[in-house]
C-alpha cells in the first residue's frame, strides 16, 4: 500500500485525501493550524452556527455538488432575490451580467448604474468587431489581457469601475485591470473573440435556467467537516521541510524545538502559493519561483445577528455590492437570512436574523489593520447609510482571512502550466488548491482530482 501525505487541510487537501483513500492509498493529512476546512468555516453568532467563510459554491460546475451528495449532504439553493449595487449615492438593481459585463440593455438602462455618457459608450459595444487579442481562443496565453482592459476596450471604463469591479472584488478581492481575463472569465474572452458580447447575450445562461449557486443547510463548513471525519488528519502539524529520499519523501513536521520526521511514498501539496513555494525550493526551484510570484489578497467577513423585530425592509434583496470607485469601506453585504432559507430558519428559533459584510481588497489592506471593533463600527455605519439599518446587533463575529485569495494576474494560465511542468519532473509529487485553476469550491475540488491523477494509481 502506498503512503501519501497531503499537506494542507482545506477543501483542496481534504478532497484530495478522500480521492486517494478511495483508490486504496494510505493517507495522512497534515494541517498546520488548529482547524481543518480552510476558507470553509462556521462559527456561532447569536447562538446560531453560520458560515463565516465561503457560503456557497457554483452549481453549474458539478464537482462541488457531486462531492457533497456523495457524502450524503443535502443541497440548498439560494432564494431568487435580486442583488443590488450601492453606487452613485443609491442602491440600484444589478442588471443581468457576465461577471459584471452587461447582458441586458433594458435592465442596464433601468438600473441607473451608469451615467448617460457611460451608458451610451456601453451600448455602442454592439457595433464593435471581434476583439483582436482574442481572435484565436485556442492560442497560448502570450496575448492574455486583464478583464478590465478587455471591458474598457469594448464597453468603456465606467462598466469596469461600477459593474465589473464589484463582482470581481467579491470573488478575488482583486482589481479588474490586473486579473487575467483568460483565467477568470474565459467565457467573456470567447464571446469577445466572436464579436459583440451584448449581441450574443442569449448564449449566457440565466439564473432561471439553472441555479447559479448551491449551499448546504447548516453551512458550507459542513462539507469539509464531513470530508475530514473518516480521514487521518493531524492538526497543528506544520510542515517545515520537504526533501527527497531514495524511496520517496521525508517531511519535517512540528515546532523547530521538537521536529518530527515523516516518510511518504508520495506527497500532495494542497497549501496556498506562498507555503508551497517555500516547501518546493529544494525539490522544484522553477515551480517554487513561479508560486512565489502569485500575490494574494486579505479580507475580513463581519457577521451580525440582529433581533428580527429590529430589521425591516430588507426582504426584497439578497444584499448589495460596492464598487471601489465609490470609496466605501465595505465591498459587499449579504443578507444571509434572505439569501438562504436555512439561515432564516436557524435564526427564527431565537428571534434573530443574520447578515454579513466583507472588507478588504488586494493591496488595499489598510482598512484591515483596524481593530475588530473598528471593522464592526465601519460596517454598521455603512449599513445604516445604505439601507437604513440602525439597530444594535445582538452578537457579531469578525473573521479575518490573511492572504486568503490568490490573485490571477495576466498570464496566470501560462504560469500554472510552468508550475505543473516543473512539479511533474519530481515523481510522486503533485500540487492542488485555489492558486491554480480557480478560486471557487468546484474548481478547487477539480484541481484535487487532477493532483491525484498526476500521482497515478497506487501499485498493487
């Protein structure tokens, strides 16, 4: 039986460990922190267990939903409630879009998100020829471009600033003019290569065709809890060094004052880019250098519990996004009790409703240097201004995610190809996680399956 050590106990490492165990490997998961789950985490707020990290996964990619169902977990879809943009001094309806790129002229006009000049510029996209940078979508990433530059070119900068930025900010906590279009929104590249995106909008599925997102009753943290339960997982087990041996690998684990040596036939690195780079310096220096070049963004999620009687007038929306151009501290707010029936039901027993805000963008982490109390105060002040919510919360939880979101810079796909090629030269070694093929849960699970495939089946 092959012994495989998986380094990292987030969704990437735990799903990789499950797939390895299913094919007969003897698997140990080493997690450096006291908790498994990574960005999937739950905490009690007002006595109710809710997500304080990722709260949903894409439903249109099968990997996450399929894995949850294989674990016997129920699936719940969010309520069909509109989302809004807090911009230009008002809460405005979010028009149908592809990651903020408008797909419905009528909705875009009615939203009031753009100025008259911005609207005229955006609607002129219908008359533009195919984008030259995307004339051959099968081409290598040498002609990659940022999402913002592509949208600026076709729709004008106002669309980037007021629609694309808040959507991408919610996914990457990054900046549209720095994030790779091919890596982050490949469908946009495909459409732009064929002509007008607006003219092809019927090709983009709507929320009424199939729910975009899925969640789990009780919270997404239940997914990693279920994955970890049958596995051999060691917490507080930081891997300090990874070295090659004659028969496999040696891992130095634990505090420098009392290190432990573990041996393995194969290793899967399921950590963020920075620790993966550190561990690969001696084994795969090219991969290590490339991984070290992947920047990350920090953010915070502030979750509130309010008395239900104190919160009125919010039931017609699932929350709102905030463009950075508007200069607010928060970048989004989710009305969890509206978006998720299970959250509403869980809070109702205690007469509570839950909602949350998020703060922090790439290289704009100054706001996160403030205390938890200050983040709460900032969030409450802006909730009051945006939706008139002036009640005092019953309870609040601040979850900080330091360096939690990798940034897919222009050329990211090419970088990942170089990383994988360098790692492949070391037999018995594979990598997976959010730094490679997508930051969403299904994409991370897919990267775990790929890592397991890269190792090959165990020798019987």
